[in-house]
C-alpha cells in the first residue's frame, strides 16, 4: 500500500519513535515522584551550564528550581517527566527540540523572547563550559551535500507540500528567504517584493540581459526579474514540487518564454549569462563545495557580469544545531563571514559589496510565525500536533538566532577581477523606494 | 657630523649601493656589445614568462626583441646594459623597481598604462610559471610589525618630511588614503572630503560622541569629525612628524579641546568610545596581529558602537612585491578579502557592510601622480633623480595594481554581535551628496 506524500513527510520530520534515543528506561525509577537530590542538582547544573538564563525549571510539577540569586526568572521551563530531564542533560542540542515537539518540554512566555534570552545566555556560557561537556554536547558536522545527497536533503525540507508553505509565506511571491523591510511597519508582501527589487538593483539588470539563478525556490525572483526588468532567466532547483509550481505560475503570468525553470543541480548549469544570482542556496551547498560553486560562477558569468550570493551566515564558524540538522534542514550549514567570503576568493572574484540583513530576517520570521499561528489548526489537521510544535520551535528559534546574533544574513555582490565596468557606488540602490505600494502587487 | 633628516631618508629609500645586489661583475663580458644568443633567448623568455605583455625589449640599443607573433608591441622596455638584463631575469620583483629607479630600465608610453598591461599579463602567466621559477621569483613574507618594528616601518615611509607629501596630496586635508569620487570629474580635494564625509555617515556620528582613531595620518579625519559632527576624537599614530603636524593644525583651527593626537601604537589605546575608526592602517598591522587589533576594538568600543576599518586588500592572498616591501613600505601587507574579514571573526563582530572602492584608488593615484609630476623639479632638488623615479614607479605601479585588480580597497563596518541598534540599511549614506562644493573648504 502506498502512503500519501504528506504522511511520509510527516514521518520523516517528526517520527516519534526516533524522539527518545537516549531515554533511560523509566522502569527502575518511580516515574515523576518528587525529584531526587541528584536530579535537583542536575537541574541547577543545567541552568548554570546554560549561562544562567532568566528561567526557572519546573520538574514535572513536583518541584521548582529557581535560577541563581542575582537572576530574576522571567519564564518557566516545564519538564514533563524525569526521563525528559535526563535526555536534556545528556544531549541538549537534540533533546530540547524533540522534547518540545512531543510536548514534554513547555514554556510560558512568548516563545521567541524565551529563546532569545536562552541563546544570549548560552552564547555567554559556551567559553566557560568544561571541555568534556563541549565534547559531549557538540553538534555533528552537517551531512554530505554531494550531487546525490543534496537531492535527498532538499527533498526533505522543500517538498513538504506547497500547500503547507502557502499557509504562512507571503502571498505575493512565496519567498522562503529573508525579506527587506526598507522601512519599519511594511507588510510581509511589501518587504518580500522590496527584497526582490533590491536584488535586481544590486545586479544592475538591463533589458534583454540573461540571468542564471541557482536555487530558485518557487521561482518568484525569476518571474519578478522577467516582468519588471525584461530579462531572460534560467532558474535551477532540485526540488520537484517547487519547480512544478514555478512553471505553472510562469505560464499563468504568460512569461514562460522568458523564464525557464530547470529541475537540476547548480553544478549542471550550462551556457553563459550576464548575471548570476543565488538566494538562500549557499546554506545547503556545504563549505567543501564552495570552490565548485565559485567555478560555476566563473565559468558561466560573462566578463562584465555581476553575481549576487545571499545566505544565512555566522559571525564565526559554528556547527548547525543537531535538532535543526536532523529534523528540519539536513545538510544545512550557514557559513561564517570568512567562509562566505571564501566563495569570492575561490573564484577569484572581486567582492564589490556585502550587506548584512540580520534583523530583517528576524522581522521576516516574526511575520511568518504569526501567520503560521493563524493557520495552526490547518497545519495540525495536515501533520499532527508534534509537527505543529516542531515547526513553531524552528520558526521561533530562528527569530531568536537572528535577534541574538548567532545567525546573520549576508548579501554579497561579486564581479570578475578584470571587470572595470562596476558601479561607482551603491547610490543607485536608494534613488527611489524599493517598496511597492500596499496592495499594488 | 649629523646628517639632515632628509638626507637620511633619501639614503634609506633609494640607497644606490643597495641597488645592484645581484649584478654580475661585468668584467668578464664586454659591456653592452651585441647581445649574445643566450641573452636574446633570456629576453624572449622574460617576455614569455611575463605572460606575453604587449611590449618589446630593447637590449642596450644593440638589438630589439619583439613579442611573439600574435602580440602587438605597444611599448618598448629599454634595458640599459647587459647586467640589468641579468638582474631582471634572476630577481625581477626587486630588480624591476631598482633598475627603473636607477634609470637602467626605461619605458616609452604612459607609465601607468604600460604597467597595467604588464600586470594583466603577469596575472595571466603566474599559474603557468614553472614551480622552480615561482620559487626563485617569489616575494618574501613581509617583515615583523611588532610594537618595536612597527615604529621603524612607519618611520621609514611616513616621516619622509611633510613638505614632500604636501607637494602632491590634496590641499584640503592631506589625505594619504583612497579618496571617494562620488561623481566622475570632481577634484582630488572634493573627493578626499567626500571620503571623510562617507566615513562619518557610515559611522553614524552623533554630536557629543567619542571616537578613537587608530592610525590618523596628518589628522584630517579627526579634525573633520570634530568640526562637522561635533564629536570628541582621540587619534593614535606612531609617526612623530605626522602627529606634530596634526596637533599644529588642530590648534590653528581652534579645536584642540575636541581632538587629541596621541603619539602611540594602536595597541596602547585606553578608554571606551562610541566609535572606532581606522583608515589605511591595517596594511601595516600584519595578519599575525589582526586578533590583537580585534581585541582592541572589542575592548574599547561601547556596546552600541560602530567600527569602520578601511584598507587596501586583495582578491586572494598574495605577498607584497619585494621592491615595494623593501624600498617603499616595509612590513606592508594588503590582506585578501577573507583575511580582511578575519578581523571581524576574531572579535567576534558582526560585519554590517563592506564596500569596495578599488577604482576610486586608481583615480586618487592618478591625481597624486599628476601633481607629483607638476612638482617633480622640487622633488628632484630635495631627494635626487633616483628618488624621483622610485616614487614615480610606486605611484604608477599602484595605479596599475588597482586598475588590473591585483589591489582592492575595502571599507568594512562592524558592530558588536549583541548590538541590535544597527542601521536598517545604507540609505542614509546617500540622502544627499557627500561632495562639498568646489572651493568651499
């Protein structure tokens, strides 16, 4: 009997049987009686090792462990059972997400705020962690992003079903990357279109030019470029569902002669183009493959072309959180700023411009999360409660990551070194607003 | 008997006795007779190994060696004597500059154009060079930039005498760093002031703020900030002549209460400041010391501060040319883009903005060189012909380096990772022109 796609996806994302790999058999302890002294000690230790976040621990309703004297508890973390505490201590990176998804870890307070405070505390504490704990608690290196593996990785996340993403992404172009809130208070739709416009301006698109896009999502940027800048775009993506959606949209908009969506890996790009663009793909490329990406740009961009690479990043190299890597984004790795710039060095290219849109991603995610919550009943009906909680944690955790600066968002513009026709400055990005009027799309 | 400063400086820069370290004793060959067959072969080989630049070699008037068939000779490189050819072949990086300075290597054609074509050819050829030649022709690692050594390095170049630099730097603020030609055709003075204005805007200076500057040259930026933005600036520099000049200027302008010039190393900065700025010092810091510089910024910049670092750079790591390192800029090393970004990673800081002003530096140097030539008689009277030629080559070679992309100019804005009060975008840099009206300064 063939399972439906949706069911398979749910299983892959939050398969409950995988959720307690380190759980102790509870049979040798009375479940959830008053905490034993070592358990109280463990809870205190957990708070200390987490850098003393403003948080109390509630141990299965039987006891409350307050933070140390000088820290005011703003939130309570409820640990549902004794086994959850053990999992949290032995493998916090993975267990935190899994326990939260299963509802065995709950928090009061606004989830993004709680997590932001937690991240800030964790960041402070890391240097103080005993070496053996850094070793035990470490995240694994991200899995392979070879041609073959990349397909599986991308399928895991992006082929979840377009209906799911439609529930909470912008209605204008279904952008699943950082928006650009040029002014405070603009809508998600406006901010996503402003992002597309900013990217086009950075690339200095001219009518009739050719553009190649590596990793095109649901194809919004390619269609925007074709419609607003009259260019021809060839857009690559290895997610079948996204490519089918993108093609359908281009047909609807009557621009299928100017936008071609190719279901293939960026490593198989052919031809030469005036401009190269990649928005939110580098996170899935893996640093080992940056020289390959650089070679692709080098080979397929014309001498006076420009390239734009947009990616989540870090201030310094850091492994992806185990839970995110395992349950949400297999193979994902946001590069540090020097790793990011190494794409340019591998070309070699001249780096013309780098902009950091970190706080714009926090705003984007806040808009996504609030739409997600508005549609949570539908998500629950589609994938069940564990999934609802897992994705809530992922969105809220990402907000916290960008707010607490453990995540950055870099946009970099590159040119061939010998290209002396580069823009004199960045004034042209700001000669008029990048934001469309509300409702004009 | 004490020599005058100028004489000492001249000697240090172009000491003629150091100019022929690899010269063969000419006694065993008749000087400058018709080239021998091996010499003709060497000349051809030199052109080939240089990547076939559009250049013929004239061997002491006795024979002309044309480039290979498909290359049109645009210029002629005159090699004055047989010994010069040997030096050029055995140690081109050092000998080219030395021979040019001594007048034993001359070129027709506009020097920056000749050198640009030569650099482009060299860049193409490097990968094809036999390994043993890459080894023989390699540049040395730059010398130490420790606290003690840095003082000597800086003294060598910057304490040449203010009168010399006054001859060809801008009259507005004596800026010895890349100007910002916001529009084509503006004067050097306008472009230098536009650079200062751009830097102030990138730093978002507010009245009453405190700024610390690492490596302040003749103090122009510090005075500009105090006068135009009403901030208090403490500016560090280890060049005595520059600091004395800067102090005198501040007194003249009546702003000595707001600008303090400190004759000390950036590593001895104390206090905390709203903003940190360093224009054109990183080239002298040395990559080994980047973490120290990062620590200085980390320690002395307030939590919501901003830092700006401006430096010559490269697309990928490359050693400084031997002649430049030896005769012009001891200890100088322009970092590659990842080395440059490693300052941020060492903090750690968030990189907010990177801008590349490469072609602006070519324009700046063109203006400098043309003023230098206007005043060449004065320079000759001060330091002699060898010096005149050495600095002409240095300025023209730098133009060529920036044009041919072997040199870049990066400006980077940094913030503490936890600073969420960073500017939303870079629009504020361009709300009005950065260029003052001609003659308004």
